[in-house]
């Protein structure tokens, strides 16, 4: 009997011990964009994090419509412990107290300014840090190109286009038409959600400005803006190197209906996973004015924030702290080619693999990268610009009408934001 009693006692103690050990584990949820490179990046970082914190379990949950789901979850106070807001959403999330400020032992504003690229502190100009970025391509740095189509046309891949003229010459050689003269493969596609950032850059390349730091108002009724917008119209109706009857850029590249496109470099890693038979490269965009340095901007950084209502803030902040390290940034980089948020990692030695090498020409431009914003209702502003540019490309409105409409809608969005948050500072762009 004594032996049986001892055995049962030992089994009971083991069960209690196992139960206690399991109870000590903290489980966190992390929502990210439903985009395979982001998912794989976070899973890789979580694995690295668990070497130091094995008792904190983080479930990475990709979301197909992340922005909408986050807003709904925050409104219902049922948000995940960690999630990934875009730069343009952070300011409003701070004012609505949706995301928690980082404790100073995680990351201070001083450290953010010293160690990270400017866009990561300009996106939320407060006395506390509310988000930490992860590797992400610059939104308007260049063009994704189909290398097989380059070879077919007798064109060599180059690191950068020197001028608009050179870009159009390449586009004409890459364009294909059928017997009736209909374009069946565009040489250069300009229809994608991020195209308005290229538009901003091409205004700035001419020495123009689309925003006034003193008044906080937008103005696209300028000659520089007219020329920039007319260029995107000309792709379709003057140069005739694409057709609006073909798919927009994302699908056109995947379907072989476009040889080049004004697309973020992240597309290359996505396509490698989704369409392994296709071979894409990256070429830096040309300046709008020959001989000047092209303006490169990073206006839509991706970040990690902690939900203010999380019951596991201490554990969540440990993960955020890990995200600020070179180790975590490099783990993410291997899955999602882009520019790590830390300045020290903008070095060619970290980009020597075949998967990352296409970004090396971009690294020399990083010190001069611009961050235009945040304007509060940034997503509305960007939606307005992209939709209006699409209308011009479809000949639904004229260039002049589009510039008037862009000015009106952008200023209306800013007015709505300031009415809602009267204490918000007027954004100052570092031209």
C-alpha cells in the first residue's frame, strides 16, 4: 500500500508541476498583414525571441484586411496584444489612446533618433515612442522588372535609370502589340496603390512643393504637379507603352501583361514565393529632371505596436524590445527584403545573399530618404490621390480637373482630422 501511495503521490506532484509550468507561460497574439513575407518574417523573429523568453508564446495571425480589422477590434476593445500599424495610422492611434507608449527601458525618443532612420521618429512626433519598425522596402525607390522579358528584348539589367528618356526607350522595346495594333503587353505600368508617392517625388525633383509647412495645406495647382501628372497620363496616350485595358500593375506583372512597373521592391520576394517560375529584378527610378538626384521617400513604414488594452503588456514589451535589436531586424530581413529600421544595418555586407542583393544600389540613397507626413488622415489622402490618378489614366477627368480635385480632397481630409484632434501639431515636411 505504501508503494502505491508513493507512486500516486509522485504522479500527483508531477501533474501539479506540469500544470504550474504551463500556467506560467504567457500567450500573446500578433496580427500582421496577410502577406507571406510578413508572416514568415514574424515567425522567424518569434523563434529567435523564444531563445531568450521560452515562456512567452506568440501566435502570429496574418489578416487579409488588416487595417479594417484592426479598427474594428480597437473599437470593440478586443484587439490583439501586438499588431502592425502603418505609419499613416499611428498618429490617430496615439490620440485615441489605442496603442501604449513604450517604457523608457524599451525604447526612448533619444534612442529612436540616434539609432533608427528618420521616418521612424517623424511618423509619430511625441515625447514617447509608440511603434518600432521592421524591414520594409522604400515605397517609391524604383521599378520591378521582368528579367526574362529584358533578355528577350536584348536589354541588360542596369542598377538605375539615368533619365525619363532612357526609361521610356526601355519601355518601348518591351511593349508588345497584336496584329491589330492593340497592346497585349505593357512595357511600363503605372497603375498601383502606391503610385501617388512617385507623383510626390516627381514634383519635388523639379524643385516644386505640394504642401505648405506654414499653413498646413496641400496645393497641386502648380506647373510642377501638372508636369508630373501629365507624365503618368503620357505613358498611356503619348508614349503608348501600356493600356488601361490591361490589368493594374500587381496582377499585370504576375500575368506577364507588364514588363516593368512602378512597384515596391517587396513584390519581388512575394513573387518568388507565389510565382517561382517568374524572374524579377529591381532598377532604381530615374529622376524627373535629368542630372538631379531622385527624391526617395518612405511614407508607409510598417511597425509593431502594443494594444493599450492588452493584459500582457510586460510580455508584449519584451517582444518589442527584441524587435529593436540587430538580431531581430536581420531575422526579419531574410524573409522580407527591405531596409531594416536600424541605421547600422544599411550596409551592403548584410545584403550579399542572392535574395537581397537587388537592394544594394538603393543603400547609398538612404541618408537622403524623405518622410512626407504624417498628415493625420493619410490613408484618405493617399486613397484620394491614387483614385484621381486612375481617373486621369482612364480619361475620365482632365489633368487640370484632377489637380483641383487632389487639392480639395487632401485639404478636406486634413481639415477633418484637425477638427477631430484640435491639439494636433501642423505637420512640417523636411523638404
